[in-house]
């Protein structure tokens, strides 16, 4: 994605209030992936303005298209950390791969995962609404909303790797890199996520709020 | 310890007799790259000649490589090395599985796991990074691989990957697998874990695989490689006419096209045009459900799947509701032989008379469920042909006790009812009765039941090596003497795909020959299918290169079903690929400068060590006559036609002897016997191997 394209992408995004109106009223009855549901659940409206404006776009995953190769995990860390390290990847597929979220159930054959109904659920950072749990938890005030995109990012200068953010993330999407003693959190690769670019089945996409809305209304599913 | 690059830096050793768990440095084995290379070197050093597969003195080595876990495309293979029970001499072999297991080994900090000794009670091995413990497996013993994996994961938590055996392995069936990730199996070594009472290895790793090179160089190389990648088996031409494609070929596994779906997905996912320049549809190119099972599978395909880090998804993940009638999950995954071998057991066909109909699909998926849960191996489809011979020649009626014979539901076999498989696999996995000797492999069962000479001379039974009891696997039908040579050189069916990926690419034969000329020195390296020419040195070079790359891939560990990238789907490159990619990735990963030639030399070292180990185990240097023989049907098929005439793929005996001579020469082995010479062993850095062979009087 060129710089111009990137900027164009962010301009297409809708405002927060519009999305929240949608999310409060029309989600029920729409077939969406578990990831999106959890995403929407985190975004019930408050109209208050704060230091954390809503991020203007989101990385979302389609569990129907995901084939579980986990290329996203190693691409993420190779790109951002210079090593292959799924443990600190900002997209997390491996933990849901065999048995779905929460691990093996007694009837695992019918639950998510490769040993179950074959659904692989990639977890992505929700870029939570204000109050942002990871930012709230950070004693160093190292997590802030990036100016252009609103993405919640870690200031590596301030981060001391204490892990408070990771422990407070409701979605367990932050991991402390034990080698570097820094928290690793999705920052959407400054608006051009490498994982989505290289996903071999187009199961990950960076979607502006407006398009999340439109896609669901039109197709009853994310990327159909 | 200093930071390791590429390699994790440590090898785990677990002694199940003493319970001692220890770690050692990987560095001493680095000349052997990893995976298969490590396995053979450790077996050479540590397992004495005369050891039987199920002896406590036998070892089994799980090997990852320096590229495993790096995330580079098609790097998810696990190599397993040990003695092979189904081989009549118990020769060393390596079996492999895909999935996510060996990457997890790397993330836990281990390049290899050496299992030695034997426990006196069922155990499983728990590995969480450096924390390794031997755990009680009394609650797991007796379970199938699916439940075992679930139980181990419950005990260890998410991100656990498990390699385990089913009941077949527990019962020390020769043809038993080690399974991981539901549909990935390594054939022939399951019984060895059973003999050691090791039910499973669970592994959770949270460490990185570091690369020495610059990250942006790595990413650029990855992108470049992704531009050269094709579909499954590196088929670079689509199966049907496509708007972007100059060629198409119905044999290609690049099945993606407009209007073809993962039809069992909700909503269905269209594979689409899959332009080779589009990185976001690489995983849609191979709709293997339809390729393996026919059009009926389209609507049952929930998705495609496969290994960690591989963008080419070659396992079809199907929903077959009727499987529930047999007590199995309706969800099943596999590819190729995993689906075909149950069909080989149904020697009277399927009840609806269709080879790719509904009954076949049910039977194949039921068979895959049974085989993968019990952990039964098929000896690359041979078990069905052994059964066919014994049944059709009336042998079973003679060798089975009457009550056993009468208890087998032959009516279901005759009627083509898939339920026959439920009975069949149970008998094999639990070693029930005389019939279960089919689970020993062709060599053993043919001797036990006194099969006739025609078992080896009739091409219906597809035995390639009468001496080793393994079948055809991309042999004379694949690139004439090249495939034939490759098939002679291993101690089980050859698992080499370097040559078949090239010839099966879908490109026109004249273009293939042109590129063959660039890679192996002359277009004459490659014959036109069924229009063969006599042996020449370029075919010997092609065969050698194919094997060298194959063993390198099993050491690095990369998938030889995709690598090497000799060809590409790109018209603008004249369909040329890039054979230097492995060495470039390895250089960036490890920081050690590997040229393509240097890496190939390491492959030659590993393969020559494989040969030396075979010489040592067999106690003879006469590999030509004692090991490298080919079944008569390869030369005697099409009796009215001479070899090297259009329309036949038969070979000529004298020409094949010449082929062996030329191949031995390329390898630097003794041209008369096919045993490695002292000079070659020394050249490859295997002086100590030469010394040992000299002591044993096993140098030519």
C-alpha cells in the first residue's frame, strides 16, 4: 500500500458516533464471526469524548476463510520484531488452532478448531473504546492513541515490560516480550498491517468502520 | 547461553529407562543441518548394528531444522528417524509429518528430541520450554490419537501441540504411525514409541526463532519466494483455462477457478481466478477435496488446511455427516494416500460401482478416520495390495483359522460396503488374529503366508523392491530411469518429490526439457512420458540432485512436496523458478554463508551417511545386488513392446544396471557395488564413518 493509498484509506473511515449507532441497533440477528461479535461487544456507546478517540479502522478476521497456516503470526513478528515468535504475535491463531478458544471441551469434535468443526478463529486486537483497559492499566502511561489512526500503541521508550497491560487486556491480545522486556501490542503496522497483506486466503482485513457496517448489512457476513 | 540463530541451539535427550532428562548443544551436529541429517548422525553414533526396532537400545529422533519455525513458506515438517520394523533388515528410515509440531519444538528451544531406553509403564513426555518431565500415561493408554491429543492439551493448556500414537502403536504393529494435528502422520515408527511405552509428546513453546540477517532482507526474500510458489506439489500451471494463464493441464493440482468453492463453508468461499501475482489467494489455488474425491467433495469442503507457515493448503477438511453413523466425528481431514489407501483395501470396489461416487467418498473418509485414530500406516498403499493378493489367491482361507475366517464380514467386502473397513482396521490395530499379520508389512506377511513369485512379478501388486518390500512411489513412470533410480536408494518407499513436482508441473514437455537442460546440463535429462530413451549422465545428475534436495529439505526442514522452486507460474520469467532460495534463506537465518553448492554438499553428506548406515546394517557392500533391485514387472510389462519405444514406460535390465553405475559415479560411490568409497566419505567430512566401515571390512 503506497503512502497515498494509506492516507486514502483512513479518509474513508466513518466517524465513531455513526458506527456506535449502528452497533447498538443492528447487530442482533446478523451472522458474524465470533471475533467480530467480541469486537462489537466492546463498543457499546458512550458519547463522551476522551483522550482515546475511537480508532478509525480495525483489523478483523474471517474464521470462515482462515485455514490455520499461522503465517500472520510469524510475518507480524518478523516484520516488527526481527524474529519468528508466535508467542508475541499481535495476531493470535495458534492458541485457537487445535481446539478453539478455551481449549478442548468434552465434545470437542463439535466445537471450534482443527480437531472440531474445523473453524479456526484468529484473534485480533480490538483497539478498545475508551476507557482502554491496557492503557488504563499501564503505570507508565505508555499506551496512547496514535494521532492519525487512533490506534492504541505502546511507546517503547516508556514501556518497562511490567505486563500490567497484558494482564488487563480482556482479549489477551498483548504479550510481554521476555527478551526485550517490552509489551507487544497490535499497532496495525502504522495503518498497513503486514499480516493482512500476506494472508494467503484473505482472512484478515483492515476495515474502516463504515465498511464493517456496510459489509455486514449487505452480506450478513464479513468478507463474502 | 549466547543467542542462537536459525537453530534453537539445544537438543533434548530423554532416557525412558533411567528417567534422566538432559540437554546438549546442537553445534556438534551442524554439518548435518537438522532433521534427517541429525537423525542419521545420532543413529550412526549411538545405535549398534544388530539392534532390533523394538529393543530398548533403539532410539527415535524427532528432528526440526534451522528453517523450521522461521515462518518461511512450507517449513512445517517434522522428521522422525529410527529403525523401521516393516523393513526385513530393520534398516534405518526417516518418516515425516506435517502440522505444527516441529515449529513448536523450535519455539520450546529444541532442535531435536532423542528418545532412548524404554519405560516399564505407559508415560507421556511434557515439554514446556526448558521444563521437561515424564508423566504417567496410564489414563491415556488405550485411547485413539484424537482423544489422546485432547487429553494432553487439557493438561497442558492452549498452544500445545502433540505427537502421539494410537492403539496400533501401543500394540507394536509394524505399520503404525506417529500422528499430529489430526491428519498428519509419520509412517512406520509408531510401534517404536509403543515399545518404549511412550504414548505422546506434548509441547508448548514460547521462545522465538531468531534470524541472524536483516529483517527487511528476510521479508523481501519471503515475498520473492511467494512470487515463485505454485499450487500443491509446486504445480505451476492451472488445471483449467484461466484468464491469466498461457497453459493449463488437467493433471495439475492448481484447481482454483471461478465458480469452484469451499462449498461446505458458511457462507461458501470461492477459490476464484487465483492470479499468481495475488498473494491473498495462494491458499485458494489448491482445492484438494475436488482433486482427490471428484466434484461431490466441493459442497463438503469446509476449508483447506495444512502445516504451520505454509501458504499452500493441501489437506482437504471435509464435513461428511454419515461418518457419525460409524461413531466418528463428521469432520475429517487428509490428503492423497490418507484418503486413497482405505480405497485400496476395498478390493472389490464400492457398492455403487463408482470410483469417485458418494460411497467411495464415505469409505475413504471413514478409512482415514479409522487409520488416523488407531494410528495405522498403509505402507504407501501397499497394505491393500498385500490383502488383495492373499484374498484373491485363496491364501486367507488357508492361513486363517476357520472361526477367524468366518468372523470376518466378507459379504461387506464383496458388496463394497465401507463398514468392512471398521472391522479390518480394528483387527490390524489390535493385532487380532492371523489376519493382523498384514500389519507387519509386505516383506514379513509375504514370507509368513508363502506368497508366490507372482506377487513380485505382477504389476498389479506394485512392489518396487522385492528385497525391501516397499512399493512404487513416483518410480519408472516418473521421468524414466530418474524415478527408477530414486526408488532404489531408500529403505522404504521413496518419499522424494523433487522430480515428480518438476514433471507434474503442467508445463509443456518441450519447455520442461528446455529448463531441465539449464538445471541438469542437457534437455536429455528428461524423457517424454512413455517415450523413453536409454540412460545418460544427465539423468544421473537429475536423480542425484533430486535426492540431494529431498534429504536437504528433510533436514532444513522444508516440505519436499513443494520445494525446490525449480519452476514458477510466472510467464515473465519463462516459468523459471530459483533453486538458490533454500541457501539464501539459510544464510539469512543462521548468519553462516551457504552457497547453493555448499548446501547441496551437505545434502550429499547426509545421503551418503544414509547409505553408509545401510551398508553397516546389512553387513555387505554389495548394494547393487543386495539392496538396489527392482521388481521384474518393471522390465517385463508390455511383453510385445521393446523398451524405449513410444507408448511404454517399461525399462531395460541392462540399461538399468548402467543407470545404477552412472548414479553411483555421480555420488562418488563404488561403481561396481554402490557402496560409499573411503575417498568420498573423507571428501564429505565423514572420515570417522570411513574408519568404522574399514574396521568392519565394509569399504569397497
